C-alpha cells in the first residue's frame, strides 16, 4: 500500500505532503502567539490540475483554529503548506514533524518555531504554531472472498487424514466398536422451527459443528463466510 509522504523545506518554512489516491485529508491549524501568524495551504483543483486551490489561515487571537478538509481523489496530488509570521510574513525559522501511524490512517503534526534563539527541543508545547494533518485511507481492502481464495497450506491439506486417524485412535482406546454405533431416532422439527431462517456466521469449527447439529435436527440454515475457504 502506498502511503502519504512528507518533505520539509527549512529554507522557506514549507512542507509538501504527497497524498495517494483514496486518502481523505483533515487539517487543523493551531496558533499560539499574539502577533500575526499564518499558514498557507495550496493544492491542485481536482477538475483542473493546472488550477490551484489556495487558502491562507490567519490567527486573530491566541489559540485560533483553522480547519480544512480535502476529500479522497482518484489521482495522487501534493498539498503544500507554508508557515509565516509578522505582518511582513517572514518564514518561520524552524520546522519539525511528528508522525503517528494507525491501522488505516496517518497523522503528521508539523511544528513551527517563528523566531531564532530558542535552544529547547521543538515539540507541541514549545512550538509557536502547528498544523495537524490527519490522513485516512478510504480504499477498500483487497477482496478475499469467493473467487479470491488463498492456496491451502500443507497442514490444511493433511487435516482430513489426521482427523480420521484421531477418530480411529479414540475408537481403539475407548473400546467402542464403531460398527455397532447407530444413529438415534430421527427428529422431526415443528413447523415454527423447520421454516425458521437461521444464519451461521463463519465457517470455522464452531460454525460447521453448529451446521451439523441443525442438519441432524432437520432445520434449514445458511452459512455466511467472509473468506474464500472454510
């Protein structure tokens, strides 16, 4: 799976995030200083790649939040952010990135320090402003249902033979003659049970054993299995 990537430009206080197809983008901008701060946001229009969407998020007070959402696209595109401060829109002097990885998501937190001089490590508490970009993969996972079955492993291929041997061993150890075992009396379910729609979720050991019981009782059922094998 292709994941979003980020590149930082220290010289012009910029960040470029490469966003693959199918990823939704949610951005929150946080400003922490009373003086003017702004974060520019640029990305190509979906209908016309030569046309650019441009937004400039400017703080009016400390703690001001700006937000943006870019919905999933069919094609890869770049999201560019620029960090500026003061009325002259000077570039920030230092940028840093935090990365959080989820099962189907990725979050970049871009930290900005506006002015030189501080020697402390750059984190959320010591940053002057920051942007949190949350990226969610909305592409469905590969199909593994009927028609996409994986090849059976060696242990799966030999399982029936091992199962038969286990039953034979049990019969010998218990002293029970399997030829003398006969089924019990046939069960005839009442109409309210015979026609009751029953679904068994999963064709694992429990699901198949449940199906065997319902078979013996003459009750109809359907087994629902998400994979291509049981």
